C-alpha cells in the first residue's frame, strides 16, 4: 500500500503506522528529530477528520513524541499543526510537526515558529526536486532553484536510514500511559 503526504508518495519515509495515522521523517527537518504525524486519509483541515481519526492522530502524536524525545534527548517538544494555508500549511494534508528541543538549540526559543512558517512554503518544491533527482538517479538535492539553501532536503537514503532506526525504536517502545 502506498502512503501519501498530500500528493507525494512517502511510503519509505514512514516509521510508524496506527489504525488511522502514520509518522514519517521530515525531508527538511528544522532540528534533528523533527518528524510529522499525518492521518492516512488526505484531507486539508482538522475539521475534515472524523472523531476517530482525530483521536488516533493525537494518540499517535503522543506515542511518537515519547520516542522522539528519548531518541533525540529532547528536553521539551514543539508539537504544531498549521491548519490551512493562512496558518502556513503548504501541503493540503493535516500534519502535526513533532520537534524535539534542547537548551540553546536555537538563538530564541520561539524561532522554531519563524522557521516553520518561512520554510514550510517551499516543501512542495523540495518534494518535486527530490522526485526529479530520484528519477535522474541523483543524490542529495542542492542548487540555485532552492529558496531555502541553508536547509537542503535530505537524500532518500538519509530519510530511509532514519526511518529504519525510528521504526526499530517504535517497535520496542512501551505503551502510551492511559489515565482512566
């Protein structure tokens, strides 16, 4: 089964699947360990999801967040949803960013939001370039066409290796704590 993030096939970047959601490594992480969690059903807004999909999405965010914080030694996490284009969403598919944070990882704590808003806009271009590089047999993406040259898209191999490592960590992670 092919898994899509908007119009893009991301099957090999996926490291966790639940009933209605999946987690994938990021093409252009803002910080090490920056991943995304998405519903399988491609819809642009949270309001378009069913109650079951919303519940599963956020339980998946909780489970993935725990593993990401452990693996990347995150002292805190940014968990963010850009719900619609006016909120900075560039791919019309609900997705939660999970970003592990450490002391002094950015000059100012809230810089992550500036980075997310200014750089999310070129993700579609980056995916198109990755696809073109793959079809041409190329490796890492770079070049003058990129708007975000200080944060180049990773190669498919880099993303697959991280996904393999995280898949292994997710498989051995304990259950999410339930409070009833």
